[in-house]
């Protein structure tokens, strides 16, 4: 991906004035770093090495120079604070602008895109990788600018003072820089290995702790202990390797610096004896040698930071470049349907699949009128849920079309379309927010009264009222504190509250006992009046209540008609009826 | 000192882990004692260079340490000696420091790992009620983050103070010998440094906490949204989510700005303090050089000493703060180590034996149980199943059916009454045996994101591939497994998302089959299935149950018609089944 950094700049462009200001501060900072050892030099050369005993004039001079050390430090520090403040603000804004763009784009991308990717990975792209613009500036551009200006200023000063010593410093700088660079790769490799064992340990712990009942029922504790201990041992070894690499690095760079210092002391000392260098000058050289390490280190790390920033940027841009999304036409039409009124739904010759050349639906045609309840039945994997997911346009069909109120849904405004279709999914997804917020999820403006009415209709109000805080009770992670039947009823209430023209129920009562099912179905019968209703069901009681039954097998409609018509047709439905009334359990259990 | 001994009591569970590493202690103490000696000697070659070779001494220092050294008289030779000494001292110093880092970080790492292991072992044995009260994320952070408090505690109590004291002793003693007044002056600023560190530290931590909270809110929002994209899109909540994101991002930016300002101010204040110290020493020292009481070289030594003395002194004064900062972590760790929500095995627990493929008798006697005190879910339940019998349990949602059966594998103990396996109270049996004897197919067949084979062998990690395949065959699962891309080695997506409900159920049944248990518990094995899959699953169930004692929870009467007994539970009590209520 060429010019990735240019594309990043689109999301993170500082104003020219801020940039100029930041660069000026960088320059000031470097100058102050180079100036820091000078008061000491002046004190030694101009005050202490001059003869004259203790006089008022010399004391005043010493006082001024002491004050100068504080002043120089203050200026440098203030420049640094201003610089960091500007950079931090700019960097954060860039990160969150990019993050918001990603988040928005991901929400719009089709479910197809999401099924192919792990949510955790996408979350990382939004929350972590989006920092790449900031990283580019803060960990690449600024350190390079700071290091280069500092090194240039220091060498300029050294060359003017004593070129031989300056050459020695360069002789130290080059191997030191190479050493830092060469050690960086193995060190970061060790660190990565350590990170990996750490992640492994974390995954094991997470997996175990999120399935404790199963762990205990299956008596896995000892085995898990062993795996944990073994991984732990490897983590220790990886840690040891990391520490060893770091210590080696420290010893090596320390030795190079020590030898360099000794060389400067020797040659510098001789020059002081010759009279070509002042004692203070020698002290400046020694101080510079000590402060070379920081900018060198920064420069050595830049290439690695750059490549990791680039990797993050690519992960971000990959998402932004994805186009797998259901698009709204520029001239999309509004959809107007009165509350509680149904709309005619037509599937015309619809073909669709998730993977290329593997259609799940093959030429399905189907119509449902307002007030009608259509039951879809068929074996698992026949394409029932897929067919109904085309209705809110989670996907667009490959061929054919889906119409609502006689209009191709691709010509409608997406927001209107989705407003008109309410879905109770097979696995009710509840959020870790309050019960009321869960029911109001699709209609955040709903009043408490409306929410309670919906709960009542879904036969959920009774158990909600028994909860510790009623409707304000927080639902635990993944709705863990509710039974499957209760979760399902909350999902039904959520759909009812939307008051949509079309209702899609994907096995709405699978987790309910016979009694709850009966009452929920009664509630639905009342609510679906006038609306168009699709229901995927396995239970005879639900299916029998439908106006029409559509049997789907291998992505095709194989039978269609009223329950009575199909009962004697000799097809799948009849077999289904037989299965349900003469149970598999008739072969004696136990 | 009373407070301190109380603290020691609190820390005891963690100090135990330190005690186990006692072998490393002498080495650490010796190394951290000798190390600072080299710090104190490091500036001396420069002093030799300046005072002896370059300037020539005409000072009358109180103690002239250099006089005692056999130094050459030739100035050029002196320069070489100084340079050589500087290399030797520096390298030795680094080696010593490396050695002490090495020994201590190894010992510290072992402490942390051992603690983490114990936490993990304990956590997986705590009962589901405990886990309902804590989120997985919270427990994980205790395991991976708070376990480090063992290291920090020992470091803060022993290692760092020791090191600082050693530095102060070595450096301070030498400085004191050279000029005690200047030494006192150098140390004067240390309390101010410690005080700044403490007061800023608190505020920085508060801001950091705010920042983390905000960040975790943002993270949950993104995580939550991206895991339920179909819901987000069908319910059209994109704009609302985006607005929430922007709000959180805005506050993240402003928190971070304030945080950065605070941190920078902190470094400004400490910087000004230390630089002022340098300035004072420079000024006072310069005066002494002028009067001849101090040599220029000694002044340089003092400036070098100043920073290490200030750092050591302020570090020592901050010890209390460092330990205080891990108090919360220590608490979070000991809370788990001391948790009692766990079924205990008796020391004299008995073995439970049964023959392969055979059932054993099960009996619930007057069993009362509730997850919370005062809220019983089961009231005096009596129930008996002889070996090989099939018992169906029916009743409305929330009647206590699953709870009742979870007592069988001893996830919980009843508060009254007893549960018996083969005529023995389960509390008198070895826990391992009880759990081996009872195989469960749970309502939601929790599959793990590992391979199909590993999932089936979950309760018997030593099972051979042949056994796994046989179990899958019996469970009617082999057919679809063979069709998967890597067959038995296919990794199942998170929460089994890539499998249909019926397929998940059949894997769960295979998982139960391979355990060859005496008692089976099936919690609504067919609720989510269409008629076709249901037939397969029920057939698998029939094969699984043959000969064994079997409990089955079901909503549909006809799936349980063939049971030997039908028990109806309502509000935690056994009631007579009402014929009309359960008919389909």
C-alpha cells in the first residue's frame, strides 16, 4: 500500500500554524539540551580557574551561573510541556476522528463482512489501531526531528571546540547506533514471544472462567491446572529470555559508552595539558557524550515503529476500503405506512448465497398480504432464516427482488425499510443494560408506559416485576441471569414495541414451555392483526395457527398452502406432522 | 507499630509466596549492597583527572582521599590511569546491576506465577454462584494484573528500600567525608521531592483511573456494537451508537489533555527542585573552591552525587506510597484466595464405583436449596430413581428443574436434605468420582473455540481418536463432522457459531457419551431443533441412555412419554402432573 501515510494525513492533518509552532518548540528544546552543560563550563573556566581568591565580583558571577542552570532547565521544560500539550491534543483528535470513521463504516458494512471476521479483531482496529495517525506523528516524525536537530547542534558545537574530540565522539556514535539497532530486533522478538505465551495463558484462563459450570461438571480442573502450570512455566522462560536480552543490551551499550568516555578523557586531558582545550570544554564533551544515547536510541527505533504503524494503518485502511455494504440509492424513496398497518411483502425469484457459487436460496418466490401469517418450515439449513434476513436488507439478493408495498426494497430509504420490519431473532441478543433499555433498544424514545405495555403483551411483565429493581434491573453479561424463555420474551417485547408493519419471528417460542408458549402465541395473534407476519417454527402448535405454510428445502419452496391443504398432500409437511404426532420417543427411551 | 503488624497480617497470604523464594534472598541483598558502592566510586576518576593531572592541587581539603592512593606523578600517565579506572568502574557497576536485576526479576517472576496459578486453580473450583457475581473480565484482570502485587509488595517492602539505604550509606559516607555541610545541603531537598511525588501521584492516579474508565466504556460500546451487527442494522441504531462514540471520544480527549498537563507539571516541579539543588550546590561549592576548601574535582563529584542521593532519599520517603498503591490489588487477590463459595471434599471421602455402561441409583431426600439466602428455589424435593431408570422432569420455566439436577454433579450442596448416589450422600464421596459418574448435556451446549475432537473429549482429555469417533458416531454427529473442512480438527467458532443448534446438541451428546457415566442429565436436549434433527438427537439420546440412569428435562410431553417416571416441578416443589396442561 503506497502512500499510506498520505492517506492517513487525510484524517490527521494539523494546521500549518500548529505544525510550525511545534517545530519551533522542537528546535528550542534541542538548543536547550545542547546548552545545558555550559554554565558548568563557564563556572570552571571563567571563575574557578581564574586566580583571585574569594571576591565579591567572583561570588556574583558564580551566583549568576548557578541561576542560569535553573533558567535553562525551565525554558527547556516549558518548551517541552507546550509541545507535548499540542501534540497530545492533536494526536488524540486524530485518533478518535479515525476511530469514529471506522466505527461508522463498520456499522454500515454488511453482515456478510462481519461473519467472515472475528468481532474482537474489528474492535481492536477501532480502539487500538486507529492510533496509527497519532503514532506516525508522535513516534516517528517528532522523535526524528528532535534527535536530528539535537545531534546536529551538538556536533556543530563540538567541531568548533575541538575537532579531534568531535571525531572521537562520532567514532562512539556510529557503533553505539548500530548496536542499538542490531539489538532491537532480537529484543522485540523476545518481547513478542513473551507476549504470545502471556496471551495463551490469558486465553486459557478466559475460556475456563467463562465456562465454569461445564469445567466442574466434566471434572476438568486438574487437567486445566496442568495446562496452566505448563504454560506458566513457558511464560517464565520467555520472561527470562526477555530479561537476558535486555541485560545483554545494557551491558554492551554501557561498555561502548564507557570506552568512549575513557577515550575522551584521555585525548581531552592531553589537549587540556597542551592548552588547546579548556577544562570546562572537556566537561562539556563528557556531558555531551552522556546525552548522545537518547537521540540515538530514538533514531534506532524509528524504523520498527514505522513498520508497526504501517501495519496498523493498513488494517485501518483495509476496513475503510471495504465496500461490502448495502447501499442506499441517492434517490431512495421514503416509505409511509400507518402504525399497525401491514404491507404486502413479495419475494420474486430470489437467489442468494453467502459464498460465491454456493447459493443458499434458489429462485424463491413468495407473497404475504397484510394480516396474513406465513409459517416457514423445513429442515435446519434449508435457508429459512436467510430468506427472512433479506427483508430488512441485511443482504441484497444476487438475483430477483424483494418488494415491500409493491416497491423494490433497494429503492427505499434504508432507515424507513428497517423501521417497517421488526425481527425476533433465533438467539435473542440482550445487552448488559437495564431491562427497560433492552426492550426500548429499537425505539429509544419509547415511554415507560409503552415499554411496560410491550412487556405485558409478550408475557414478560410478570417476571420483570419480580426482579430486584423491576424494569431498571441490569441484565448480566450475555443475559446470563435470565432463563432462555425469559430472554426470548424480552426479545419479543422489543419487537412488539417497534410497532412495525412487518413482523419476522425466527422460532419465537423454541425455548418456552408449553404454557408460556400458548400465552405468547395468543399475544402474537392479537398483535399481528392487520400486520404481515412471518414465522419460522418447528412446533406444531405454532404452525397450525398460521394462515399459510411454506415448506422450504435446499433453498427452494417445495410446498405452499393452508395447513389443511398440505396435511393431505403427502409431502414434507405431512411427514412432519407424522413425526410430531408419533414421536421419536415412541421408540422407548431408556 | 500496631498498624504495621496488622498490615503484615493482611499481606501474609502474599508474603508466603515471597518466602518460597528465600534462596534468592542472600544473593539479592549482597548484590544490592555492593552495587551502590560502584555508583559512589564512579565520579572519582574524573576527580583524579581534574585535580591531579589538569589543575594541580593547592587546596586544603579536610580529608584528601586521593593522597592514600599510589598514583603516578607523571601527568600523562595519570590521565591514562583515570581513563582506565573509569572504564573498569563503569563496567563493573553495570555488571553488578545486571546481576541483581537478573536474580530479583527471576525470583519475582516465580512468585507472581505461583500466585497466578493458585488463583486460577481456586477460581475454577469456586461455584457458579460466585461466578455469577463477578464478570470474567474482572476475574481475568485479578489473575493477570493484580497477581503482580506480590512482586510489588516485596519490592516495596524490602528490595527498593534496601537499595536506597545502601546508596545513601555509600554515597553519603564518601560525601560526608569530603564536606559534610555540602552533603547536608544536598539532602535538604529530598523531602520536598518526596512530597511532590506523593501529592502529584495521587492526582495522576485519579486521572488515570478516569481515563481508563472512559476508555473501557468506549471499548464496551464498540465491542457490544460489533458483536451484534445484525441487530444494530435491523433496529437501525447506527446513528445513536455513533453519537455515543463521539461523546466518549470527546471526554477521552479532554481527560487525556488534563492528564498530560498534570504529568508535565509534575516533571516540571520535580525538575525545578532538582535543578535548584544543583544550582545551590554549584554556588556554595564554588565559594568553597574559591576559598580553597574544596577542589574543582570534588565539586564535580558532589554534583554527580547530588542526583543519586536525592533519588535514593526521595525513593525511601515514598516507600509508604508505593505499598499503599497496591492495597486494592492485594485485597482483590486475597478475596479470591479466601473465598469459600466452593463445595469441599471430605478428607475421608469414599470412592464411587460403577460398571461401564451401567446406571446407579439416585435419590433426592428432602432437598431444599437456594442461590441466595432466604430465597429457596427448591423446597423439600423428594425423588428416587433406581439404576437404569429414566426420569422425566417437566414444569414451567423457572420451576427449578435445572437447579435440581445441578445438585447431582455437586455444583452446589443443598442447604437441607441430601442427594445420594448409589445409596451414599454425595458429600461423602470423592468429588472427582461424583463428577465422573454424572454426565450432563446442558440446556445451552457451551462448546469451546477449540477443535471438534477436543470438544468431544472435553471431559476425558486422554480419549483416543478412535473413541472420539465412536462417540460421534453414536451421537449421530460423525456425518456432519466428516463434511467439515478439517473434519475432527476443525476449530469451532466462538460460542459454536458455525454450527447449527442441532449439530451443537449432538456434539454435546457425544461429549457425554465418551465419559461413560452412570447417570445422565439431559436439559431440554431438543428444544431448539426442527423435527428432522430432533429425531436424530432423540435417537442419539436413546443410545446414550440405554442401561444408565437418566434424567431428562423437557417441555414437550411426547419427548418424555417413554420415561419410567414423570416428575412435575412447580415453584420448586414436586406436584402431580396435570394431564391437560402439557398436551401439545
